[in-house]
């Protein structure tokens, strides 16, 4: 079952893996929220969508690679965020849940 709220999404983070029934974008952001950069990146780099580019950008910002992150923000057609990484993650989760 796909979580409908940020709180419901956060409740799933106690599990070992995301649901295979979820979209790849939701699985990718779930892995990011769990702190597994590699698993999240493996999915995000194959998502040739605006949300995939946003997740990819967030991941590179998270690792401190602002140059690479900037490329992916431009691909997603969004400005480089001025909010905290935690704030960006929350916005990404909410955005993915809306789709």
C-alpha cells in the first residue's frame, strides 16, 4: 500500500525495504530517507523524469557535490534550493506522494 501522507511514509521507514509495489521514485526517495545513498542513487539515475532529476540532484547535494547537483536541478528545471537538506527531503517526499 502506498503511503498517502508524510507521516505514513515515515512510519514505513522501520521496514527493511520499500514495497515493490511502489513507484521507482517513491522507492528511491525511501532509500534516501533511510540514509542509503547508493540504493537511492541506483534507482534515481535511471529515472528520466523531472522528479527523478530532482531526487538525483538532492542526492548529489547531500554528498556535497554542488556542481553535479546543479546540473540535475537544471535538468529538473528547478532552482538550487536554499532550504536545509532535511527540508528538501521533506518537500521531495511530499512531491513524490502527490504523483
